[in-house]
C-alpha cells in the first residue's frame, strides 16, 4: 500500500472483496464494448459474470489480481497485472466461472472470448501485462492512472518490459501511455466483425 506524495489522500492498495460494488463498474469501463460482446448472453449480462467471478480466486477477474486507487474512502481507480505463466492458470479458472454463470450457453461465450483474443491477445513471454486500467470519470486528469501504472511497475521490478492493450478509439489513454514511455508495437483489427470491438494498439514500455 502506498500514499501519493502529489495527492496525499490517494492510497493504492490490494483490491478486497468489499470493493466489488465500486471496482466492478471501473473494470467494465476499461472496455465496455468487449465486455458486452463476450459476456452478454440471453438474460445474463457482463455484470452478472463480473460480480460472481470477482469474488472467486484463481481467475483473471478475481479481486486477488487487482489493485485499487482509493481517495477519501472511495475507490476511484483500478488496475491488474499478470504474466504469461500465471495467465494460463487464470484462464482455466475463468473458463470454470463462465461454465458456472452461463451453464449450457457457456460454449457461445467462450467462442466469443477466443475471438476477442485475436485483438486483445494473451501476454507475451517475459513481460508484465497491465489491464483493466480505469479511473472514475469524476477523478480523471489527476494523475491517478499514471500512479497506478507506476505502482505496478515498482512492485514487479524483475520485469523490464511492460505491456498493455488500448482501444485505438481512446486517444486520451493512448496519449497518456505514450507520455509514460509506452510505444505502439502493433495494431490489431477485427476482421469480419468490424464495429463490434474497436481495433486495439498493443503497446510496450522498456524499463
């Protein structure tokens, strides 16, 4: 846990179960089109999946993988980090949660998830991958996302390459990441399902 020197009231800490109501909308806001595309199935919404999966360990959505930025007792930012070895195990856990939430419709959800991975791909070897980077609308442009990213890098100093994906339609986020030293390495476009999910830039930063 750290307190920001520039924002003394800001604390960055491990996410907890009790943060669910505040962090889950932030996680969703990190890529709403992708969340809707994959996890809207019948009467089940992305929030049904996020709420159940966040509360369990051993998957990509779990509270155990996330950090939050908290200001004056309110969660105002989210971030998660993982690497290739842990991602494989976490993906298996996520698949189990999809089965639990969607039952016999789970194969449809998994198929859309695999399709999305052609745009937002699993982490490459020897890289720290950052995801679910989001700040509440009322607290943007205060340097919170920058502090979240720098905190994760500080926690994982053994990694010299930091990676993330960002929507090509999010110029504010792209500009922030470039200011922090991230460079666009690849742009991935949906083929045959344009308009469902935007193209994404894959970005890396060398430490």
